[in-house]
C-alpha cells in the first residue's frame, strides 16, 4: 500500500495530474510586472542631477537638513543651536550616504523617491544607488554654500515650509515658477 501511494505521488508530481486537478486548484494569483525606469545617458552617466529631477532633489535635501537640525535641537532641549553646532549639523547632513533615494518612473515621468518626498505607487521599481547619492550630496553642499549656513538655520527656525521656500521655491530655486506636483493617488488597499 505504501509503495503504491509513493508511486502515485511521484507520478502525479511528474505528470502534473492528481488530486489537485480533480478537486479544483485555488484560483491563480494575478501577476503584475513593473519595468524599471529607462534612464537616458544624462540620467545614467552625468555627475550632475538632471534638470527634471532638481525640484524633487531639493525637497529631499530640505527634508534631510530639517530632520538633522531638529534632532540636534532635541538634544539641547529645543533651544537654538550655537553656530558651531549648526555648522557641524549642516556639514553632516550633506555628507550622509543618501542611499535611500533613487529614481522611478510614474505615468511616464521620472521622479526622485525617498524620505521626505511624496509617496509613490506601491507597484513601482526604484533605481537607487549609482550616481544618485553623489548627486544629492553635491547639490546639498551647493545649497548650503549658496544660501549660507546662518540663513538656512534661520529658515529652519521658522519651520519646514520656510526652509523649503528658501532652498527650493525662491527666485533661483529649482522649483521656482513650477506649481507643486500633486501627490499621485494612493492605491486602495484590499480589505479582508
């Protein structure tokens, strides 16, 4: 009996027939495929952030600077930092690894993705690493050098919106003259 059962099991596995076919298999799970964004030569090879992604990059940088300054102030009881302290925090903000950022394609448009940026669709492929961390670090140093540490810290003290306005939406900012892109619609979650 045992030998017959083992032979039947082996044949059903090899032949693809057996009790599963006669009792009804569970419905097949629908498969989804999502392609990685197709990057042009500038997006793949240039040491500079592509123009089309600079507004997103600025928002990411403003978010990281805001987070680092907020944490440093939390350590001193939410008091204003001394100049030497906020200079160190701003330098550390720009030197971080930036590995959590990458680019994805959403409705045919490439967008930067990562902390502090609008949430993207759950079914998307993010290309991270590569040139993106270096580009963000370089831009961060550029913003700090262009605006000055004291002005950035002063904007931070007025709130996150003031810092984003200073870095990203001012006359020369990468988001100047652009209306903010709306967040993509959130995907509905299936309820059980």
